């Protein structure tokens, strides 16, 4: 057996589910390298973010009253390809239970299917890698806790394209990502709750083609009857069963809270500390705009939903902090029962009546 054929996956089912090498290779091709950044510019960006991330953690703790447990936050300034590989590793960990079900009985998927799935995943992550500025990966292994990703070429491209002051822009982006780290670092139960929700969702995925056909038939009936509209998250939602829809709504409420809280904190902490905050906000809005074809793709992969999560979640957080203050708002992090539902995100008064009357 050739050395390259030796299985180093330690029996991992997800390693046999898809051709991850294909995913990496195609992802890198779709991503491209981004704009040219000199060695001196890369070093300065790493130095800036290494300094800014701990500073942001302190400022966020002072502003929110949330204290991080565990390792300190730290920055990893990376290429698009490195971002793709890091996210593929997390994806493999998340998909392990589903892969074990699919491959139960020791059956391996045909090579062309593994390559096809790898190509789909790689193409998607390749596209996302061109857009993302920073990321806190909730599902990192314990030894990497507190690590924050910043995609260097994308940061540099935004700074040059919109003429933004580099250190101010890096501080502003860092506040958002560090805020996610603070959310989970100050609320140890939250990452386990999110992982459990993902596992529950994957456990509901039926491997029976007959079940899928029945869900497609039901979706057609719902659209024809007007009970559900094929827009927003579209066919993805239509093809869910009742249990999946319930989990989806719960997760949407949580994601809106996380993104909205990070956006709220990002803008409040940066106010007075960076030059021309409005200009940075406008630059980010322009950067999110896309042509017609790209907008269709963004809708298909959920980008439009993520932007709505930012907006709805930020309104929710701003309303609550204004109405009940930061200390009572922080009740939201106390336990699963105090997390907002999707309906409460849209109507904050309902959360106040239920949790902080």
C-alpha cells in the first residue's frame, strides 16, 4: 500500500463520507489568493490584531459585564486556503454522527459520490472564503479554545477598496469576533447547547428515500395551499419535517441573538475609539452588495438570512438594553430557557414579559 493510501483517520466515519482532499483543492481554486499583500503588510496586520484582540476582550468585558473563562483570546491571521481547511476540520467533527449512520455496516461510499460531495462542500467554502473577514469557530477542540480567525487578504482588500484606516478597521472587526468569543467564554453551557442542537438536527435527517419523497410531496401541497411561501429560506425550510422546523426556529432565535449582540457591542465599543464609524458601516454595507447572479447564490447558501439575523438581532438587543439595562439583559445568557425565540426577536416586549418583567 502506498504511503498516501494509509488511513490516518483513526476510524472516522466522516473521513470516509466525502473526499476532503477534493474539497480543499476545489475550495482553494474557487477562493483564489485574493489581493497581493506584502510580507511587511502581513506582519503589520498580525502585529495589530495580536495587540487588538486582548484589548477588545477587556473593553467588551467592561461594557457588557461578561467575563471570559478559559484561555485568553488570540488572533490567527490566515489565508483563504487556511480558512477553508480550518472550517473543513470543524465540518468533519460535526458530521461524524451523521456519517456513522450513513456508513453503518461498514459500507463505504463509491469514490465518485465522495468526490461529488467533496466538490460541493469545497465550492461552497471557497465562495464564503472570499467574503468572510473574521470568525470565531465555536466547535474548535479544547486546546484551541479562544482562537479567532481573520482572513488577511479580505481585510486588506476592504481597507484598500474603501480607503479605511487599517488599525481602526481591524479594531472594529476584531470587536465583533471577540464578542462571539466572550459570549461563549462567559457562558460555558452555550457551546454544548449549540452542539447538541446540531446533533439533534442531524439525527432527524432521514436516510430513507421514501421519506424524502413524502416531504417533497408535502412541500408542494403547502405551497399550493398557501400555508407556506417558497421564499425567504425557501425550499430548505419546505423540505423539513415538523421536528426539524422546530429546531430550525430555535436555532434562528439563538443565531439572531449572537449576531445581533456582537453587532450592537461592536458599534457601541468602537464609538469614540475609531475615526469615522459611519464610513466603516457604509463600507461594510457596500461590500455585502452583490450582482443578480451572486445574490441568487447568496440566497441559496443563506447569506441573506445571515444579514437579516444581524439586523433583527441588533434591534432586539438595543431595545432590551434601552428598556431594562445591560445587567437585566444579561439574563438572556443564564440558561437555555432564557434564550429568545424567533418570535421574541421580532417582538422584544414578549421576551421582557417572559424573562425580565
